[in-house]
């Protein structure tokens, strides 16, 4: 049952800081715009705006960093534009992050190298499948492996998933522009 006060609260367009915090918490917990609006006493439009501006997609990589700025000469701007084009960087922010990582000693891949790494990962996966098929054939008695051959196959079976997983992490990190990997790199250097 709605009273005039409840209708007024639902029509409000502004949230107090504590209501905004509660709305964000509920949205991150999986609440819908409708349920969160009812819970905090705001309109669905207001909660939609909160979700749009404050809830980041889990797929988007973010640095949660601090903005920086620099004044560049025309020649430096040309170099920055070349760097962006060469490495496939979409923004000045991406280029500056790449420069900071490179200056820190972190390896940066251009898009062609990253794609080749992804192809290598796929080939490694196929080789791993073949090794598993050899082991399966041996276990079923279709082929006979000597003790040394069996040990080599077993070592490969254990190593391939780790190598493929590591390479997958490197490729995925490159897609995210290396923010997590860079943080680990810096922590290891300072530790």
C-alpha cells in the first residue's frame, strides 16, 4: 500500500551517499534495477543511472588508477601516434601504460606477436591431445611402450597443461593490456 510519502520517495531522482552505496552494493550482488529501486526507495531511472556509471562490467579491464597528463612537443606526439599505430593501442592512456611498463623492463607484445603466441598455444594444445592419445593407446594395449618411452610420455602429459595454461595466461593478459601481470611484475621487483 502506497502512501503519499512512499510515492514521493520512489519518484526521487537523487540518492544520499549512503543510499548510493547501498544501491551499488545490491547491484553488484546481482540485484535487478527494479528490486534495488524498491529497496532504496528511488526510481528505476535513478538506479539505472547508478548502474550505468558505477558498476563496471566484469569483462572490462580497468587499472583503477589515477589520471596523469603531460605536455608533448609535436615530434613527441608524432612518436606517440606511431607507437599507438605500431602496437595497436587504442588510446593515449594505453600508449602511456605501455611506455611505463617497457621502461620498467616489462615485455610488451605487438598485436602480430600476440596473435602468433595464441597460435603457438593452440599448437601446444594439439600436441598435448596427441600425447594423451598415445598414453590412451598404450593403456588399452594397442601400442607397446618401453619403460623410458612411457616415462617420457608421462612427463609430457604432466608438462603440457602447465605450459599451455601459462601461455593462455600470457595471451589473456596481453588482451587486458597487462594490468594484472604488470602489478605482479612490480611487486616481485620491489619484494
